[in-house]
C-alpha cells in the first residue's frame, strides 16, 4: 500500500472545497471541518473519503444559507478600512482571475464541481460518478454543459480561451 502524503491530500481537498464554495475562508472552513470529522471517525485518509466529507459539509452549508440570511460586516463600506494603493493595484491586476471567477459563476454548483474534478483533479468520468453518486453519463453531460457555458461566457465577452 503506497504511503499517503497528507500535505498533498489537504491541498487537493482545499482546491476541491474552493471549487465548491468559491471563497477562500469558506473553503478553509469546509476543509477543516471535514478533516476533523474524518479524524474523529477514524476514517481512511484518502481523496474519496475527504471529498465526500467536504461535499457533505458544503451541502449542509448551502442549505443553512438558504434558511438564514447572513451579511458579512465587510459588505458595509462604513465599517471597512480603505484599501491602500498597493491593494487596489493588486485587485486591478487580477483581471484574468476575475474573468474566470465570473465565468465559473454562470455554472450551477454541480456543473462547477464536475468541471473541477475532471479538469483540475484529473479524474475520469467514471471516478467522478463514484465520488458524486451520479451516473457516468450524467457526469459527462454536466462536464459538456459546463465547458459550453464557460466558452459562451468568454465568447460573449470577446476573450480567447482554449477549452
């Protein structure tokens, strides 16, 4: 049995959580909660088990957010410190990231999850089907639709992309 690289597993879990939550702090929280639950349950330290724990916690978070409206303090400009020039330049230079984030925002969560697992993590359609409890053909369909939506977003904004 090959040795498990915990750092690599956690990094992979963080990327997966980030693809679901789309916010760094939420992704960190999802990963931490899933990791703690995995350790507490003495479950196997592998990707499928960790990804399932993360996905379960994301679904619970999503359902909770549908019931309760939570407003972050940083959304109120009167409570925020003004940004320095360096922070403003960093934000402006992240145009590609912003475009990608906007393109991914057009996807449904299940499409974004499927696209992430196949493109970033490199899983096959059969493996993604097993991780998400979906039929293989549904996974292929979701992946195709997600790619088409991202492609249409970039074409409508006249941005070249290779998908």
